[in-house]
C-alpha cells in the first residue's frame, strides 16, 4: 500500500498541471481586430492629430489630420480615418500625438487580448488637450462600417 506522502507527491503535480491548462484555456488570448479610428474635437480651435498604425510590426498608416474647431452652433467636429489596415485579428499598435507635441501616446493590442474588436478615438477637449480613448466591441456589435462614435457616451471613456 502506498503511503499518503507518496500518493500526494504523485498526484499534486498532475492536478496542478491539469488546473493550469484549464485556467489558461479559459483566458481569451486572441488578438483583437482594429476597427475604427476617429478624431473628435470639442475645442473652439482647430488641431492637427498625427496617427501611425503598425500592423504585425509593419507600418501601414502614417498621416496627419487637421480637424476644425467646434462649430458656432456648438456641434463637435468629428473625422473618421480611412481603414488602411487589415480587417483581421492581429497584433497592432496605434500611435497618436497632437499638434507640435513630440511625445506619442501608444495603444497596443497586447493590452487587450481576447476582445473581438477595438474602436479608438482621439478626443480633444474644450481646453485644447487631447487624449486617446478606446472601447472594446463585441462580436454582435462589430461592423466594418464606422458610423457610431464612441464619444457619444463620455462616461465610457478610458484613459
């Protein structure tokens, strides 16, 4: 008959390896899709936002976009960026900066593994400061068309 110590020494490593396999298979590890990128300006002044997109470590977009200031009637300005990147899950980085600022703010897909799609916005506040904002989009809500701003509900903004 095996001793209790021998039985535990034989079964604990087996149990631990099975448990770690179960836990790791339950955690979503797939990269997201880069959905839409938009620029929203609620400031009265126009601004230029510089955007770089790297997809699988290759630069697929590098452009600057000037967006007018808020209209006289109070309407925010919004600009959608043409989707010049693949529409498939993969590793990507989006770098953004505004006007003459030299520091890039980077969003990395590695931070959001398991999300189906990510929509990104660069929001310019009424004080002239800009921040990137992103929102995960689940499978049911994801479409390739960019027509709904994530800035419609400012409570959902992340910093």
